[in-house]
C-alpha cells in the first residue's frame, strides 16, 4: 500500500482557501477578534441580566405588598417592571444572536418606550369582594 492509498485518519493538509491565505474557515472563525469581543460583551450582559432578574423579583414582591395593603397597583412600579421585561427581551435577543445591537448600558439606552402590545387591565380580573360565591 502506497502512502497515497492509506486512509486519512488525520486532518487533511491545508488547502488554499478562497481568499488565498491558506487558512481554513474554522481557523478564521476561531481567531476572529470580533467573536471573542462579542463573548466578552455576552458575559457582561448575562451578568447584568442576572442582576435585573433579582431586581424584577424585588419589584414583584413590593408590588404584591402594595396591592395587598392599598388595594391598587403602583403605576411607577408597573412602568419599571415593564421596562425590566423589555430589557430582558433585548438581552435575550442579543444573547441568542438575533441582534447585533447590544442592550443597555452599551449600544442602547434604558428601555422606557412601551411596546405597542395589547395592555392588560387590572380591572379585567375579579376581585375577591366582587365574586358571587
């Protein structure tokens, strides 16, 4: 059996790529500086997202006690909770590579614009005192 007839059990020799540099696509992707910079941003943004989840939990608890003691929601907490939800959405979109726009505090400002979604009105839910049973 000649060397050319032997099965290749290793990586084939590098062939010239389309751009003539001799680097494979994998090598280009692994050594791309932009990919590693994005990873750094992804780590920082994931950390900030974790903090925002703790803040969201605090907003939930505070809003619950506000409703428990006053009987109505706090509009400022509702607005802040909604902006936290929008922020979580923006983070998820970035982390899953669906957007190149980095969320707050990098490429965009803190989300204050509420999306044009159908609002859920708290009056749509029955209050315990309004139930007929």
